[in-house]
């Protein structure tokens, strides 16, 4: 029931379709329309991606030609003659990772695509709380501002993992005193933004689905967004708490508060840079636990939405129902569930209790299982399809294959004894770029192209798209595949100049090769940006459903008006009825299409109980004996029962 | 046309990946020095690595082969529509059970190695003979390794004695920086500490890595079975000079002789010349 | 929602129970020198009982539908699991803690802990 | 479904839970809050457990030393419980249309929140005056004496007038120099240094300044006066009380946890401010029951956290 909160302006009546023409500022800047917020997120994150990439190129420059003057950027950033100093190098990779993770991947998935797609795909007119949604975007800006300040103060310099005491004692990393504080504040803002987003998404998905959109008729994108939101809601507060603790540990106050700071992570008797010995009694290892308790689920936050979107895109482009819809949904939930109990695999060599390490190892290895199920089901989806080899498809296939590489390298590290050797070497760097760039970003590139018509009512250029794909794929593998070998050769991460160690000298040519490939890949991104921007203005116009897809979003006009749908649509079936024998002359059957009455009971659809297609039943979901969403909180067992009874 | 190109593309690149891996050892892109580990434990780690590499290669070829196959089939699909199938229960079961078997095997198979590397009966450590193998206490600092050996000839009998030695400096201790001597073919026990931030003691040739946690003293043990000098590096970000914490571990037949030499250098009062040539000064604190 | 009066009564009774519980913990506190272990268990049990009262009645969970389990079961597991998972590493000092001045002083200190007066 | 919302006649077609979006969202938000406090409290528990002395025995400072007053905590628990009860009452009354009673109860809730913060502030103040603040606590005897000498140095740097004339200043500076010298000999003369610091407080002109500025002297005196206010003899027991092993860790946990809890109380006050304002202007309506219910849920959560903090911080010895 939709009780109107008179005191809460953000939850107005859900179906108010009388929207008046808003002013420019309300429409494009402080917009509460989920689509505009999504686009705002998208633009912001794409710009940030360029920035993060530029920082990466700085890293690569130093590794290929250590201590040489860096072209272009060197003059801007590095001070003395454009040379990268070791401090600057530390700051480079810290900020590279920070920007890529907190300002690109997380906000582009949840913020941009989550916002744009959730209401459209479930057939709602907007998010449950549009104002909260807007705030979640605008809380990104303080985050960006403080990250910017962090740059200005010299850059946080303890890696994106910020292990104490390097990060907790200002004296330990001279020059990054304020920068580290700004970094922590910024991360807190990202946290607040994500928290606001995630509770909003969960509420929307649970409560705002269009009539007939049962849980098991939701596209996998929605499933993945939902599960991601759960992960965020329950893992992120821990990082926020830890971030506050570290901030208080670092506090340097004056006046009556002189000398007050906490000591959660600071043990006693530590002498850093000839300062007085610390008094504290804290535990440095504690941070790692709290940090990874968030940051491991975070890597799945950075992957699951891409998995969901790729599933939708693959089904559409192969003109085939998704292979094993329910296993796909369950394995998403399983990854999320297991994702909460594996965080210790980042700490195998840190001096953790070996028994605990053993537990974490077993759970980590087992998390490959749901991933394997998903991989096989994607391949199954392609199997027997009528594949359209367009840019979207290529990116999806790249997603699958690169995920396999990244995932399989994860198995090496999950094996503790092997991790003893490869921990903190470039093997790790290879692993996470394969999963973060190779899977997630390829998925995102595909999704940009796929939903572009819905966002702007125009198509993106195919030829440019393919060139971008080719260069990115080749450049990507050229960059990151050799890093596995660097890792096995024992090259540690975060080294400004590995070649002072004799056993690494011979790896310089390989590093130069990597840098050249990274440059190619970086340049290729400019093609994407060009393609994206020019298509907004000059791309060919398209109708509501250019891909002949099934999802609810494709029944809205392109781009959808404020309020999305003329009338709130009714959903009659799952989203993957491609090539259905029920319709002749075309190979798609939209979720919102009402087939003529003599229709049989859709015997081929295992997910929809017989007789559910009739509108009569759909009209009275409130009378159902069970709440349909009772089981939605990552407990698929319950969900399946209740959802089946619902309609 | 373009379909064929992309099918070839996605068929070709996994092959390229495998070829690169296959030629890697020949190109000296493998383990450091292209040699096996210099500790028995490291050799087991290598074996595990190759075992996982094998399993993973099979999985890789399998998935990439399947992917290439379905792509080729799909690109040549002349039917009006795709195959209307929502999946297969049997397949689903197979590809859940088979990988879970493999994964469980990997998980259980290696516990043993981990146990040898790390697990120790702490309840009974007073009875544990291993503390008596104590060789040195290594303290990582920004940006060097400080090493303290017990006085030459000193023997430990119980854990309590070891604990006492660790608690504070003792007369006769031998100090060194960035150069650690360890005995050959005998178990070495090192207590690792950090003087400031977190570091990690990483000797690639020995496949030994352990973080130095501030506030803790962590024991590592290994047996070197190849004489020679090994690079010691720092594997945990510890500040701007992280990359230059270069040290060396040398396995020697007669550790005590080395300690005595270091000791005499340390006691050198500037008048009586120490034994040995100036060249041997390396590894001693001035 | 028919019987508001009875709700009011339930609330009052719950409030009374909570007050009694609080009093009990305050009383238990007096015995903590004698048997700290028992007192600890007792007051924590009281806290759980109090929390249950607040959640069931004041937060209406008693009258809510199935979603309460779906939301609260995982949350509770995670919330309790986190400290438990931290225990082997942080709580129990698996490795040797480097002895510091503080720890050495603490040794003498404990014997003379009860030095202070109750004011504050 | 909220058992209080009035039955709606024509409900819009809707999937999902029969529950207001705002309430659902609030519950989810409480889930995140639970995790937040779980991290803080978990940290406190494990850090406290890990605080051991050289023999591995627990060495967390006792309540007496850290000035934890159980009775204050108990009263605060009572205040919060009472306010929780008042909230549900207010909710019920507003839903029923008894706005006057509802408003009264809301006002009482607000008053309870103020009272809670007042008691909390009183407790904080007790820590503040004894410098039981994170980062400022001496954990060893040496540190405490060093700190005392530093503070005497600060007093000695004041101008002559404040110190009661030029001769007094000269005397104090001389004393300070001597203390410095003593301190450099470290442990050998710790006791002597201590005694000297205490005796400085007897000086007729600058004695009061020392007593109020030098933390060690103050705590020393607090603990060693008899009924008549005279100093009694100093023994080993009293030496111990002005330095607190693991005191900084205690203060870190204590202030962070209770501080975040207090912030939540303040946020709760802000939340209750709106319906109160509306009520004072006579504008409460039945539909506001939903808002009050949601606000109440939040408030009960704040209460819940305190229900666990009270035993964990004030009572349990682990
Ligand atoms: C999107 C992000 C993402 C994803 C999805 C993953 C997925 C996985 N990760 Fe990764 N990881 C990161 C991002 C990610 N990781 C990052 C950023 C870091 C470094 C952080 C830092 O230190 O800075 C990291 C670090 C990291 C470590 C720590 C290494 C170290 O520092 O020493 C470990 C160790 O266990 C690990 C393991 C795994 C495993 C087992 C998976 C599994 O989920 C993978 C499962 C998938 C498959 C296995 C492939 C598909 C399956 C098949 C084809 C079936 C057949 C396979 C078999 C039978 C084996 N990761
Ligand atoms: C989503 C996450 C993500 C992404 C996309 C990337 C992308 C890249 N990363 Fe990153 N990386 C991380 C996450 C990511 N990385 C993380 C988490 C770490 C760990 C940090 C740590 O240790 O703490 C890391 C660390 C890391 C290292 C290791 C540093 C070290 O340990 O010393 C290296 C080294 O080569 C590297 C390289 C690259 C390269 C070449 C790219 C390329 O893909 C980039 C390609 C380029 C672009 C996409 C943009 C193109 C821009 C231009 C052409 C310039 C135009 C400029 C303007 C308009 C301003 N990364
Ligand atoms: Cu020491 Cu890195
Ligand atoms: Cu992880």
C-alpha cells in the first residue's frame, strides 16, 4: 500500500504521471529523474575513467623507462623536470586505483546503469525515492572534491588498501599528511552515496515492480543489481566505521584538543621517522580485516551488475532464452553469500591465524563454483543461437573469456601455499585487471552501446565500435597477460623501480612492451569517447526497440519521457522468450505483450506457472496469499516458493 | 565475412595465450633464475603451482574451446530462429558437480603444505624443539633490514629462553644490516618484527614470504638446501622507498664462523685490525 | 489494529519489564568483583532479553510478516559473525606480541587496580 | 504491514510487500546501521581481549581507574527505554487521532533525548577533567612523569604576574630545570621526581597553578586527601593511578562508540523536531502516524545499541 508520508516529500504517490515541464536546472542538473541521474553518473564516470587511465599511463611510463622525463603529464604533475619521484609513483598507483574503483567502476555500475535501468526494466515510473536518488549522485561530488584535494596535498600514498601504519601515522609517509585524511573523508562520502543508492534500489526492486513482474520474471540485470545493493548495504558500513577509526587515529587537532587521537590501529612502541615512540596498544592487522570485509564484497559489487547486463545482452544478441535462468539467479546470490566469508584471502601472508587462513582458503576456492556455473551458462546461451556479431556481442564474448582468465588466475591465489609466493607480485595485478578491466569494463562498454539507443534515442556507430573493441582487446591482453609472467618471475607490486634488484633486471623489455600496449589501449578509449559524444548528436535515430529485445524497457519510447511509460505496463512473461514458437514471423516476444486469448498455457516456459498469462490474475496481486517479495533478500530458497505462488 | 573474422579472433587468442605460457620458461620469464626453489617447502609450492596450472589449463582450453565452438556454430546458423531452449537440468547438474569435485580436491590437497609452512602447536610450544633453531631476529624498518643474531655459540634449549632473548638486546649479540646468513641444510627459524610500518620479508628463490606486522613478532622457518646468495625484497608497501629495501640472504655451511667474523668486525675498536680483508666487511654494521 | 487498548497495555508491560531488567543489571554490577564471569554472562543475557523485548514489541516485529526473517537473519549472522571472525586473529594474539613498556607496566598495575574512588 | 495505517479504499495495483516504501527503506537502512555498530563494537571487544600484559593476562584498566560510573549508564538506559516506550505510545495516539497526547509524548521523548545527552556530557566531563582522553593518557610511570614535567614547564613559561611575582617565577623555573635534570636520569629517580612534583603544589604562590595544570599532581591529590582535605601519605597503590596501561585504547573505544551513539541520538532529535513543530502549530494529522512510526523504528534502534553498550562498556569484565 502506498501510504503517503505527509512529512516525507521524497515518497510521493507512485503513479503520478502529471509532470509539468521543469526548468533547465531541475531537468539537467538537480534532476530527480532516474534517467537523468543515470546519465549524469555515466558522464562523470567516463571522465573519471580518462583520469584514472592517465594515471595508469604514468605508472606504466615509470616502469618502462624509470626516472626518465615523462612526456606531457610529467610537466604537469611531477615537479622536477618531469621526472617521477618515488613518492609520486606511490601516489600515482594509489590514486589510479582509487579513481578507477571508487569513481569509475562502482558508480558506473550501480550509479549509472543501476539508476537508468532499474525502474525501466521493472516497469516503474521512477525510483522509490527520487530525491534520495538525486542526493546519492550529489554526494559523489564531495567525494570527487576531496579526492581532488587529496591530489592537491600531494596524494594519498599508501595504496588503495591503506594499510596502517603507513596510513595511520602521518609521520610514516611524509608529505601525504593531509592527503590521506582527504582520501579517507572522500571514501566516506562514496560510502554515504552508495548507501543511499543501495537502500533505494532495494526498496524500488522489492516494492515498485510493475504488475506481473514476479521475482522470477525479472531480468538478470535486476537480479544482479538487487544482490549488489544487498552487498553494498551490509558490507560498506564496516568500511565506513573503519575509515572513521583511521581518521580519528590520524587526527591532529589543536587548542584544547592538542594531542588527542585514537589508537585503534597503532600499537605501542613504534618509532617512525625518529618521532617519539607511539603509545597506543592497538592492532594494525585489525584494519585489514575490516577493510577486506568490505573490499572483497566490493570486488563482486564491481562484477555482479556487469554479469547481469551481459546475460541480458547475450540473450538478446544470440536470439535465445538465457540458458538456465534460475541457476543464473541463484549463482548470483551464492557468489554474494560466499563473498562475505572469503575476505581473509587477501591476508594469507599477513600473519593471520593459520586456522583462519585455512577456512578462508576453502571458502575462496568454493566461490569459483557459482562463477563456473555462470560461465557455462553463458556459453550455453550462445550455443545454438543466431548470433549477431555486433559490437555489443563482441564485448560480451570478451567479457566471458576474460573473466575466465581472471577467475582462473584467482584459483592460484586462493591456494594459500601458492599465494605465499605470488602474493603482492604482478600476478595479483594481472588477476585483478583481468577481472576488473577484462570483465567488468568490457561488460560496461557493451552495455553503453546496448542501452545507448534507450538513453538518447540514437544508435552508436558500429564501425568505430568495432575498431575500439579490437584495439582495446588486443591492447588489454598485451598489457596484462605478460603481467602473469612478471608475477611468477617474482616482481613485487608497487615498486617504483624494480630493476635495482638483480633478479628483475631482465624484465625491463617486457615492461616496455606492456607500456606500449597500454598506450594503444589508452588511445583506443578516445575512440569510444568520440563515438559516444558524436552519436549523441549525429547518430542515426531509432525507434523504441532497435534490437528487437524483450525487456520492459524496450516498450517505452526512446528516450523515455519523464515518468517512463504512458501507462504502467503489465508483465506477462519472463524477459528471455527469444525465438519463441508462440509467435510467427519474428523471434522475440516482449514481456509486456499480451498474446491473443486462445493461447495455450505456455508449456515451454518452466518459470511461469500455468495460466499466469491471463490479465485477470495479474490484476489482483494484492490478494495473493503470500507477499511476493518475502524471499528476496538473497535467500533464493524462500523466494522461489513464494514467487511461484504469487501470480 | 566479418563473422568469420571474429570467430577466428576468439579462437586464436586463447591459443596465443597458451603459446606464450609454453615458451615462457625458455624465455626466462618463469620462476626467478629459471630454477626450482631452494627450499623443500618451496619445491612443494612449485609442484602445487604446476598442478593448479595443469588443472586451470584444462579448464581454460575446455571453456575457450566450447566458446569457439558455439561461436562457429552460431555464426553459421541459417535457421529462421535460434534454438528455443531454457537450459538443461542434466547439464546444470554435471557442471555443478564436476567443478565442485575438482575445487574441493584443490582445496584439500594443499592444506598439508600450508600446515608445514605455518601451523605450529602453540599450546605446547614450550616443548617444541624448533625454537632452538633460532637463527636471528629480523626487524624491518623504513627502508632496511636490521638483523640481530645471538652471540656466536649461544644455544637455546627452551622456548622460554628464546622468548627472553627476543624481549631485549643481550650482551654479545651480533648486529647486521640487509645481509642475513642462514645455515645450509638445517632448519632456520627467524623472528620477524617491524620497527615502524608493515613490511614483508620476501625471498623469491626460497618461496618465502611473511609480512612484518608492527607490534608482533612472527616466526618463519625454512630449510635452505642450495648454497648461494638469494635476493631479499620487501613485498608490502611501506612508503616511498618500498622498492629499494634490497637485502640478501646467504646460505652458508658454517654459520657460526660467519657470526664470529661479524662479531670481530663489530668489536673492532679501530686499533687492532679485524681478522679478514676489508672486502669481507660487507654485511656488518660499521 | 483493532485493539489499541490492549496494545497500550502490552507496551506498558514491556516498559515495566525493561525497567526491571535494567535494575537487575545494575544490581548484578555490584557482584562483578566476586565473580566477573557469571556477572558478564548474566548481564549479556539480560541485554539480549531487553533487545528482544524492544524488537518484538516496540518495533512491532511480533506482528510483522515473513520479511522480518529475511532481513534480520542474515544481518544478525553477519553482525555476530564479524566479531567472531576477528577473534582468532586480534582477540587471541595468535603470534607473539612484542612486549612493550605498556605491557610490562600493566603487570604491576593490575594488582593495584582498585585504587580509585567511585566519583568521577 | 504497518498495523496502524488506515485502510485505503482503492489501492493502486502493486507488487511487492504490503508496506510503505518509506518503512521498508528505513528497515533496510537499519540493517546497514547494525553493521556499522557491529564493526565498532566488534572492534572494541577484540581489542579489549587482546590487551594483555607480558604474561598474557588481561590488562584492561578497571572502571575505577577509567571513571566509568555504572549508575550513570544505568540511568541512561532507563531514560532511553522510557523514551522508546513514549514513542510507541505517541505513534499509537497519533494514529488514533489523539493529537494532544501524541504531541505531549513526543515532547517527552525529546526531553529524554536531552536528558540522555546531559548525563552523557556529565560523564564525558569527568573524563575530560582527568585527561582520560585518547592519545593523551600516559601508559607508563615514566611517561606520566615526563608529561608532568612538560606541564610544569608550560606553567613556568607563564609571566611573573600569573605566578605570583618575579621571585616565585624564578623559583619555579629553577625547580623545572632541576626536574628536567632528574628526568634525564630516568628510572633511577622517578620516585624522587614524583615527590618533587607533588611538593611543588604546596608552594603558596604558584602551588594552585601547578595543582590545576599538572595532571599528575591533580590526580595524585584527588586520590590522597583524607576527609579534612589534607594530603595523606603516598604509597605504591596511588602511584599507579595516574598512569593507565591501555588507557588510550580504552579511551579510543569509549569515545568513538559512545560518540557515534550520541550522534545518532542527536539525529533522532532532529527527526522528532519536525512532527513536534507540526504538532505545536496544531497541524498533526493521522497520516503522520507513518512518519512517527518510522522515526520510532529509528529511535528504538538507537535504544537497542545502548542496551548492548551498557553491559559491554560498563559492566562486563573481559
Ligand atoms: C571484479 C573483481 C574481482 C573478481 C570477480 C575476483 C574474483 C576472484 N578473486 Fe580476486 N581480486 C580482485 C578482484 C576480483 N577478484 C582484486 C581487485 C584484488 C587485489 C586487491 C589488492 O590487493 O589490491 C584481488 C585479489 C585476490 C586475491 C588476493 C591475492 C593476494 O593479494 O595475495 C585472491 C586470493 O585468493 C583472489 C581470489 C579470487 C577468486 C578465487 C575469485 C573467484 O571469484 C573467481 C572465480 C572464477 C573462475 C574460477 C573462472 C570461471 C570458472 C570456470 C571456467 C570453471 C572451471 C574452473 C575450475 C574447475 C578451477 N583475488
Ligand atoms: C577498474 C579498475 C582498474 C582499471 C580499469 C585499471 C586500468 C589500468 N591499470 Fe590499474 N590498478 C587498479 C585498478 C584498475 N586499473 C588497482 C585496484 C590497482 C592496485 C593499486 C594499488 O596497488 O594500490 C592497480 C594498479 C595498477 C598497476 C600496478 C602498479 C604497481 O603496483 O606498481 C599497473 C601497472 O601497470 C596498472 C596499470 C593499468 C593500466 C595500464 C590500465 C589501463 O587499462 C588504462 C587504460 C587507459 C584508459 C582507460 C584511459 C585513456 C586515457 C588517455 C588516453 C589519456 C587521456 C587523458 C585525459 C583526457 C586526461 N594498474
Ligand atoms: Cu618495506 Cu616495503
Ligand atoms: Cu578478494
